[in-house]
């Protein structure tokens, strides 16, 4: 009896469970959370325990800038469909909530000709504001925290905003080691480590690149002292004679030679045409430059030159009587050097203090052609980087033509003035005669 009882109870539970699963109803599915501006799909499904024949009802979504709906309509008596779905894709424009719900849903199916109303269902969707991710900021710190040459002192003492230093090392030093640290861990350093050096000035650059790409360059001049340096004084400054090749580029039209200064043989470069003797001198900062040496007086004068399109010129001071009318002495940049020349400045025109143009792009230079040895005035065109000899005849011809043009202009103006005065006089006289007649 007990076994029969358990069997009956199990059968009843199975039948009840089967009816629950297959019972007709409405369900809504979809994400319950969405970000404003994004789309989400919501689906309403109608299920029946037997094939559907008809469906009526409404499926609506409202809120957060959404107001959309679909009619839940179905009519087919010759099918075996037990489930029917209706989907909507919605896109909220405001934060808040969206309520999606069904209303008035009813069905007929194969097991019943009469309408069967189904319970309304709803789904709430939370609409969130987009998460604003602040843009990443990149550090602009490209400072060094420390800079050292192992075993030596920097001059001046290191400061993060000082970018150039000098270090003197003994004669015979072949290698030095540069170390550095950065203020900001996101920056990167290049140019450190073990470096080979030779006698004279050795220039090394340590570059610090910040996270944002900005680069700061620190420069160290490593000066390897000569064994027995020869010092000279030029215009109150002390220099050391350079006796080693390769520290200065050999000028065009000069040949390597030697000259005896005191008891020492000194490296020099001679020009056969100009008879100039160039000797390299180095200052206390390790800066190297050529000077013209006079064997008779033992004096040194600064050597300034220009190499333009193969023409090598030694620049010298122009005598006052040679300076053409209307030209004034100015300086301009050429190949990272300050060059003094003469420029035509229009009379009566005032230029701002920071005006770099000041007239035309043509400059007059007084120089010696180091290939021919001839001295004269040259015209340098800064805009096209060309140079040629100054032709005073051409300037004179142009000035004469200009003077003639001005003369004709003045004569024409004078004739027009006389005509106007004559016409005015005649008109005034006629008016007076008319008045007398009246």
C-alpha cells in the first residue's frame, strides 16, 4: 500500500510540474543596466502550452528619453509555434530608468478557441552616465637631478637649470665616465657612460627627454691639458696654442705647416696668396678658434672668414672712405657666426630696435679673396646665399638714371603747375568781366 501511495504522489507532482512549465505566459528579457548613449535590445516573449493561433497586446519602453513600442500581433491557425518573441532596440539619451512592460496581452491556441488573458510583465533598466576618463597628462620635467664626471669637479657647480659645464683633466687621460640621474622617473637620459677623450677640448651632450617629448641638452666640455702648454694673451684674454691636428677644420686655400715660437715648433696653416699664417688658440672654456699670427710683431689678430659657394673670403675692416653713400655698418648671422658688413638703410625710415631686416637682404663686405689674394668690396645676398664683387659703375649708372627720372618728373610737375596757375588766372579774369557787365 505504501508503494502505491508513493507512486500516486509522484505522478501527481509530475503532472503538476508539467503544467507549470508548459503554462501560458509572458516574459521580458534584456540587460537591466545600460550607459547613456548606448543601445540595448529588449525582448518580450509569449509562450503557450499548445500551438498559438492568435496574439494581441502591446509592448512599450518609456523613460530616459525613450518612448517606443511594438504591437504584439500574431494570427496563424496552421502552425506548431508555441513561443513568439517581439524585440526592440532602444537608445537612451538621458540618465535615469527605462520601464519596459507589456499590456493587454491575450492569446488563443489550439486547445482553446476563447481568448486567454496573460498577466502583464515589466522590466526596469537603469541608465547610467558614461564614465569620464580624464585625459592622461604627461610630465614635462626634463631636468637632471645630478651630473658628474667620475673623479673630477664640474665648473660651475651643478644646478639643474645650468646646461653647460667644463671639466679639466690631466694630460694623458684617455677615458672619462659621465654619470647622471633625473628628477622625474618618467624621463629618459642619453649620452652618459664611458667616453674616449683626446688632447684639447672634447664636447659631450647629455640629453634628457621628458615624458611629453620635450628635450633638454646638458653640455660638458672635457679639456685634456697639454703636456707643456704654450699660453699667449690676446686682447687681455689668455689662450693656449693648439699643437694637435684635428681640433679645428683646416680653412680652404691654406696648407699645413709649422712655425717656431720661442723654442717650440707650433702647428700652423699658411696661405700662399695672402701670406697669412693661422694658428689655433683655445680659451679657458675649451673653445677653439683661428687667429692670424704676425711673425714680425708676434701679435695675434682675430681671423674672420666666409665660405660662400666655393669663394673663401677673409673679412677685414672697410676704410671709411670706401663705404658707399647710404650704407651703414650692421651685423648679421652667418653659419652660426656674427659677421659685420654694410647695409643700405633708406633715409627717413625708422626701424624698431628688434627689427633684424633693416633694409634689403644685400650686405657689402670688405674682404680679401683667399684664392687670388685680391682685396675689394663684395655683395652678399643673404636670401639666396650668393656672393659677387661689388660693381660701383653699375650703381653709378643706376643712380644717374634715377636722377634723370627725378629731373623729368620735377620738370613735368613744374609745367603742370604753370598750366594750372594760368588757367586759374584766366577763369578769375572772366568772372570779373562778367560782374562788371552786370
